[in-house]
């Protein structure tokens, strides 16, 4: 995946990207999300600071997509990252 493609991911797509790695424990997922936030904010990922809530899917997501749409997005992201 090229850097500009990585930056263009929405938080929802980014969470799908992370979920593709099948993390064994939620704690490890949160640690990784925190590290990514720190790195992203230090290099100016967005005009406003990226928060962990943007990366960690909540139990009640604000954006709902069908299972088919989610699978389609995951496949597109997997193709981008090769």
C-alpha cells in the first residue's frame, strides 16, 4: 500500500485493515492503536488529532454497513496492501 492510499483510509476502513490481522487480545489491539495514533499525529496525519476512538471499533458504531459491503472494503484494502 502506498503512503497516500494509507492516509486516505477512513477510520472505518482503517479499523477493517487492522481487524485483518486477527489480533489475539483486545489489549494488544489497543496498544497498537495508541502507537499508530502517536505516530500519525506526530507526522500530521490529519488537520485534527487522531484519537484512539477513531481506530477502535465501538460496540455501537456510528456507521453501519452491510456484511457484504464490509467484505468488499476489506478485499479492496487487502488488494492495495498486496
